[in-house]
C-alpha cells in the first residue's frame, strides 16, 4: 500500500479499500519505510488531496508519529486544504 500511495495510484488504493470491505487483507494503519511513515504521511508528502480523502475513510492514524516524531498533519502547512481536512476528520 505504501508504494501505491507514494506513486499516487488512487485506482489501486480504491481497489484495496473496496476489497477490504469483504476481506480484511490490507492494513491501512501500517507504518513503513526508513521514516516509519503511515499511508497518510506519504499522501501528504506528495500533496495528494484525493489520496488523503480516500485514506481518511479507512484510517484513524491521525496522531501516529514518524521516526522524527512528526504526525502526518504536522507535515502540512496550516493553511493547506489537506491540513484543514485532516483536522476536521480527527475531531469526529
């Protein structure tokens, strides 16, 4: 999943989300890579609002930190649409 998110493959991610509704085959809350990023970290690094929106429907990892102690939301400029979206979703 991390590779699909990092490369912006929304079709693969949407397929995995649909597939997971029937069989829990994918862990959308996993961390990986050298930086120990969540899928949200990767989506935000590449400023992919569509990917962030899709992931927010299946993950609750708003406050998981990477190897440097940063959450995905802390990677965003405060005025960005992605920051505002994550902040709104994290309050629900």
